[in-house]
C-alpha cells in the first residue's frame, strides 16, 4: 500500500525522497531544469488522466518519485494485467513477446523446444505473480533513458521503495553497459538481479570514425532517396492537429501490425500531447500533400531514442521509406552530436550502417519478497543467461 504521506522525507541513508500520486501530483515542486520541465510536460497529464488515456494497452497506476529535489522518476504499479504492453508487464515481455519472437528461429526442433519451455515458464510466472511489480523510471516507452542517478542515491531509493511497496518486485528496465555502466554496477551492488531482455544497437553519426566507408556510403545513399522519391522533411512546427490520425496509423502499421501488438498502442491523445508539448520531437516525410512516414524522438544526456517510428507499409519496399526515415534520424543525430539508441529489431540493417550491439537488461530487486514470489525471477535469470543470451548473440537478433 502506498503511504498517504507524500511530502519529502529522509530515508536515513543520505537522500531526501518523496512520492507523488494522482491526488498529490499538483504539489510536486518540479525541478527548474530541462529534465524537470520535460518531466512535468509528460508526467503531469499521464498521472492525472491515467496511462490508458494515452496508451490503449497500458493499465497501470502511475506516480512520480522525487529524489533530492532534482530528479523526477516516473513509477508504474501493476498487480496482474497480463494483456498489458511489455513496457509495464514482465509477463508480456518475457512470455508473450518471447513466444512471438520464435518465428525468427529457423530450426523447427529448436523453435518447438523453446515453445514448450516458454509455455511452462508462463505458468510459473502467473503462479509467482510476476506482474505484481513497480517499474522505476518507466516512461512507458520501448526504451527508457536515465538521468544522472548517483550510486549514493540507489540504496536510499531502494530502501524507500521496499517500505512503500513491500509486496511488489522493483524493476529498472532499459539498462545496458554501453550507456549505463555506472548505474548497472550500482544496482548490482545494491542487490539487484540483472535479467537480460534483448540486444540493442548504438551509433554516433557525428563521429566521423563511427563506421567504415561502406556504412557511411549506405547512409548517404539512403538520404539521397528523399530527393529521388520526391519526399520533403516536415518538422513538428509544420505538423497540424489534423495530421494526428495519420501519424498514429503509420506507427500502428509498423509497430503493431507488422511487429507485435505487445508494443505500446499509442493513440491520438498521446500523439497530440507529443505534438503540443514537445514530449517527442516529431518529424514526418511528406509527398503530394500526404504524410507517408513519421518518427518521434527524445533526448537525455546526449542520448536520443525513437519510440515512435512508422511508415506506410502498403507502399512498395523499393520506395525505401524505412531507409529514408533512418537516414533522417542519422542526420539529426549528426547535427546535434547525439548518440542514437536505436533499440532492437532490423539488426542487420543497423549493423550495416555502423551500429554496435549491446545486451539490454532489467535490474530486478526481489530480495524483500517471499521465496515463492522470487522463484520466477531466479528461473528466468538462469534461462536467459544459459539459453536466451547465447541465442541472441549467435543469431544476432
């Protein structure tokens, strides 16, 4: 149960931490920083209206955690909700989504064996209430970017959360050693279990040595397609409210219809918030007065990622919309000196254009739970380290 006292309180371990819910979020003193302004624009509507108002397949209670008056982290709280998107459902992430990914494995015997293993593990997950969890720094996006949390703030934060949520697993998604090595090590020392989740890719186009000549040529060729195909780049300032349904449809065409309905189902409310409050920087490709592709990115500490990425999948592949959209992203990153966190998927395409792979983890704290609740995480950690991780690395997913 969440403590009704929502004013800042010291944990005794050196940090001041406060928790704010929908009933008290108006009292949160948002930090006067770029990250603080962004958090207010994004989280205030999310917490006040509920996440399902913006993301159709997310049922959760959202809150905000404030650390030392300077850092605001979103929390999502769940109990079961097994049909939720993987962004707040460990079951969808490690069972439902994993089952869908089996189509990538070509060997029938391996696919069948893994299918049985996943089905059996799914039963264990429900028995252990794997979805009774609090995700920390969960922006309900495919990739969560982290602020500058110090090692000294980790122990007080975990101590605070253990008291407030004694029946819930504490989970930090979207961690990797490429950009979060210090945080990963601090969470491990604090007792978190590192559970592999997927292989993700990074590239810094502003670095002239980021890739070989062929990779740079491929990106240049992709960008040249814009003029050849007659597409114009449309920025957020040029997009209008009447464009919102088309932007949602383009995202759905790729992320939901082509990939998986376990991805977050952003609706028109989400896209309008992104457009009006700049919670995402939206960029579209337009031809003959029709928008055929869109990306939406945000940045933190020099890292950018694109939770919105979509195009008209009914157009011929030869048009090259995915290639053009990716080239536009490279151009933006090069201009701003940003590192691109390009998430997972399209692995060969990304490697061919200079991206480097890194394993992404969830840091899971479950030591305060009874043994019967911890069992699924122990089994999951072993299965992924011994089976899942080698498969990811061998087949380069």
